[in-house]
């Protein structure tokens, strides 16, 4: 309070000055408290918004039969049955995939909540630690950006790279200079960053390279700003976290190596196998915007040079991974890249101290608007709806968890029953697998699923992945039944997708019927009367890309081929930083008919059936029954493999082709046992030609990403 005794005896002017100084001091104190309260309120809003978005207290439920719905349900089922990831199941995602999908399953709900809680706490802690040096409004603005305005689950997870490095740099000073009592909170932040780095690869295995680079940058900053001893200790946290979450997901400790080795195969094969073409101007705009985001970071004087370099590298890795996730498969996945772009721009603003540099993130935000206008078309109504849905879902879900937790299981069972009514495939006795995908229907119909390791055929990106699927069919855990349908994606040559398993299917299974677009194959009780042996080598040829290659004609035998098409050094660089040029294969039948398909080089390294051409489920049925007219009409006389856009410097001109043969199945009756009429006039479902596969496409596949750009509801984004 103002001490009146001090002012007694003072001249009026002096007394007035003392009183005025006291008033100003009080106003300044009130202002500081107001500013502190405003910042505290902003931090609370930030934490609530991030928690509501990242913790799926109101999860989605099985909602369709698309490719995306199939792998989501398949992963839930695999975790619930404790299948070993890396050996019994191989996919882009790990046992904590539900943290990404936010879909409910009774067997994985506890893992989903636990994993999401860790991710949310780490995200909140890092954002708030960074926000201390930024304006008070930055934290809620960033949270609003990543949760509402530029929403993408992939972009949120990839953002852990710059967030982690920036948070480590922010709290390093407190850990170095603060008294013991004041380093507890910074220590918790550092611990959370390590814990979440251990969890991320178990959510999505393709995040492993991102995690490794981030961990290297974090330890570099800690060693530079604190000590090498603390840096070495920090390395223990992600490893311990990884082991902890792996074990509580009921995964064998010895299987962790297999999980990461198969993930490397998935990652290495994804770029070529899953690439698609889009407008070049979009990725040029994206790269321009990334440059605008990185420019002010490189000029920042916020930290020392090494720390600034580490943060800039983290941003570069963040933008690069988002670039691959968005533009390798150039369709709806662009939303991932666009969301990462805006999130990175807003995150970079926290380090800008000069008004002159604000122009750079503003340019990046404008580029986001251009990309978003083509895909998400974010509007005010969408923003309001998304914001309302986040808070409503959070409060409703929290209330249900506390008061009526049984509502989640009831809703799941109700949705599963509804899904089952939409699926016409049968419920079979014994174990069953389904080709090429369709796990949602298989599980909804209460079949006992016995999955091949790469459980969706399009994902067998390499010859090694195709081989482990084949070994599954030949092993003791092979399913009793197989529902089989040929449905290649992206107009691929059909035999590329699990074609290595076709001889095993023909040998070990007998076709018993046709059930709603799928052939029903039953496991033979006894070996086939004329068991199909391994293909025997026929010849080896050296040819050139674009050259017309004659296919050997050996009556009564199937012709298989494996092609060695190697990328050049330029092609390897293109595949690493972007994607290689696509290949196509033109096939000429003996009738003179010409067919064209997408060709995947690494998938073609396996022996696949080239003649007769099997392009539809009907063709596979005729192949299994040794139909003479089918063999004559679908015999391949020649083919050529060439880059899609003409001569290319990304592929070696010389290719090697190995032909092998095996006896064709013996002729069998192909009448009305399966169909309403003889198969010479197909009475099954209408199957579109390969050239029309792109129409009505209803899937989106994430790789180094794949992922669905938007998981707000159970339906996929669409390609």
C-alpha cells in the first residue's frame, strides 16, 4: 500500500509524484497478472484442444467394406488374437495402429487409450514448452491449426520430429541453469519426448526412419547444451519405452527384430509399388512453400548455431517425410503434405522475432490454401463443424467412460451386425482367409480368420514379402478355406499381387463354389491327384526395355516369368527423394488382342504366371479346371515392358527374363457346378476390365506414410 507517512512534510509536487509512482506500480502489477492469466488461459485451451483431438474418447466403429476398413479391422483382430507382428502379420502399421485409426475394438481399446494418452501428453508438453518464448496466442493458434484447420493424423505424427527437437532445445537451458527444484517440469518434458519416440514406430512402422533421425538430433542437442552423459542416458528412454509398449501389447520380445526387418521391406517397396501421378505444379508449390518455412529458421538467432542447425534439420526431415507421404501416391494423400505445410509454418512462427520474416510463413500458408482448395476445400462451416465435433466427442466420450462404459461394446456389436448384413460372403466352419482384401466382411461374418502375413495382396511389394505369403499356404497354419478374388489396384498386372501363391492355391485347394464375387476354395483332405511341382527353369533371355519379347509356347504347361528390371543411379535417387517413373507392360494374346497393365519392377522379380493370362476371377477358375478354350484364347504370344512416358534415364535399358514352366491342371468339368450356365458364358458378377480399375476408386493407402489423410469418420478419404 501507499505509505502516507513517507509523503508527510514533502512538497505537494513531491507527494503527487510519490502517489503517482505507487499507482503506476500497482497498475503494472495488475497488468502483469492479467498477462499471466491470459497466457494461462491460452495454455489451458491449448491442452484441452489437443487432448480432445488426440485421445479418442468417442471412437469410430467399423463402417464399411472398403480397402481401408478391411485393414483396420484386420489389424484390430490381429492384436486381439496376439498374432506376432513381423512374422505372423506384416503391414505398414504396428500393434498400436488403433492410436492412428481411432476405431474401437474390444480387444484393443485399452491399448488405444493408453497410447493416445501418451501421445497427447507428449504433444501438449512439447507445445507448451515451446510456447514460453512465443506470444501468448501462439499456442492455441498452433493447436487449432493441427487439430481443426489442417487436420491430418499423419501430419500430427510426423510433426513430432520438429516438436521434439524444439522442445529439447527450449528446456535445455532450464536443465542447465535452473536450481534443482525448478528442473522437475523440464525433466518431465524431456522424458515424455523419449517415451513417445519409442511408441511411434509401434503405431506406424514406417515412422521408424523419422524416429531415428529425430533421436540423433535430440541427443546432439543434449550433448551440446548439457552433457554427453545426459545424451547417452536419453537414448535409454526410447528403447525402454519401445520394449515396454511392445510387451504390454502381448508381443514376443524376440519378435521385435523381425518386426523392424519386415518394416524395412515394406518401406523400401512402397515408393515404386504405390506411386501414382498427379499435377506437377502441386509438388512444386509445396517445395516452394517449404523453402519459405526453412528460410527464417536458418536465419534465427534464438539459439546457438548447432542448435539452430538441428532444429532446421528436424523441419527439413518433417517436410521431406510429408512430401513423400503426400506426393508418392499423388491423390487424396496430398492433404497430408498440405496439412504438414501449414502446421510447419505456424510452428516456425514461434521462432521468428523479426516482423520482416513473417512474410515467409504467410507465403507458405497461401500455398497451403492453394493445395487445400483442390482436395479438402476447407470452409468456415467445416471448421466450425470439426471444432464442435472435437469438443462434443470429448465430453460425451468422457461421460460415457465414467458412467456407461458398456455403451462402447454395445455400439461396436451393433455396427458389426449391420456390417454383416451388408456382406454376402458365407460363414464357414474352420479357418478362412480372403484374397485380395475384404477382411472387414470376413470378420463381421464371424469367420475364424487365418491371415497370410501380408494380409492384403497389393501390399506384397517385394519378392520377399510374396514368398512369406506362399510359405504360409504351404505350412501348418494354412487356412481350411480361402475366399479368392482377383482385384488388382492401380491397373496392375493381376499376377503381381500374390501371384507367387497361385500354384500353391491350385495344388492345396479345390474350388468348391462361387460366393458373391469370390471363389470358395477348400483345403484338400489328400494331396492333389496330380500334384503341381515347383516351376522348372525353361530359359533365360537378355532383352531391352521397350523391345517386343516372344513368350515360349509349351503345350500343356503353364509359363512363368521373373524379370530383373533395375533402376539406374538416377532412378535410385529419384526413388529415394521422390518416386521413380512408372513402368507398363503391354501383353499381346495369341488372338491378337492387346492388353496394357501397370508393372511393378520389384514385384515382378518373383516367378509369376504370364501365359495364359489370368486377368479376372473367372480366368482363375478356368485355369484351375484346365479349360482348353481358355488356354487357347488367353495364351500370351508376346509382351513388352517400357517406361510409361517413353524412354527413361531412370531404368537400365537391359533386362533379364527367366522363364519356367509347370504342368497345367488336368481338364475338369466346368459346367453349372459353380455357375448358372457353362463358363463359356460368364454368369457371375460383371468384372470391369483392367483399364477401368481407376473408376469409382474408394480406397486410400498410406505408406511412409499411407495413411488416410483424414480419419474423422470411418469412411476413407478416397483416392
